[in-house]
C-alpha cells in the first residue's frame, strides 16, 4: 500500500461561523478562550459548562479544565459536585470536556495531587461511556478553540437542518 506524501504545512483553515451564531462564554470562566476571535460572543452565566451557543444553552455545552482543576474535579469535588453535574447534563444533545493538557499528562503521576493515573483513567472512561460525553486533550489553546468551535458550529448547522 502506498501512502500519500506528507505535507508540512498543516495550518487548518479557520472555522466558518454561521450567520446568527453567537458563542456564549460562562461568566465564571477564569481565563476565557476566544479573546482574539472574530465572532460574536456573549458572557453570561451558564447552568452547566463553560461554552455554549445562544438559544441552545441547555442542549449543548463544553466544559474546559486545566489539569489541576481536572484533578480537583475528580477527587475532592467528585461526590459533592461532579457526579450530580454529570447526571444533570445527561439529557443534553452534546457535552464535551476539554482538558488543557496532553493525555499522557493526565495519565501520569503528578506531584501535588493524590489522584492516581488509574482514577483519572477510570473517570474519563466513565465520563465517555456512562454519560456519553466527548473528551479532548490539548496543551494548545489555539487547538482547543478550534475543537470547541468545530463542534459548536457543526451542532448549529445540524440542528438547523431539521
């Protein structure tokens, strides 16, 4: 089997923003993404998650976690906050979890936490299989922005096809 030639310029085209699409960023988001993005953005409190679309706040959401926040999310906050939050989002059409780290970062022992790689791995499998959520890992804020926008704009287009 012959493989295609490797292309060195891997810069992706920007996501096309649909007409009337408005990104919502939760007001509690500490270091929000999309500061330099050329798209309509509203900051308002979301019931769940950090990013959504105006008019679909209770249908699609994406939660973003830094690595340290992710470890708190699955350890000290697990039974009190995380599990009820996950169960509350089960009826959403789409829920994403973006972790600002590589998968190997998440699944490696860390210095300042007692969360084991096995606990992180188990939580992520449960998040995806039990609750049907989508997980994305990246250290790059630019790649995270692209991933979020790709999912939100695709959702917007699909929901409007009906």
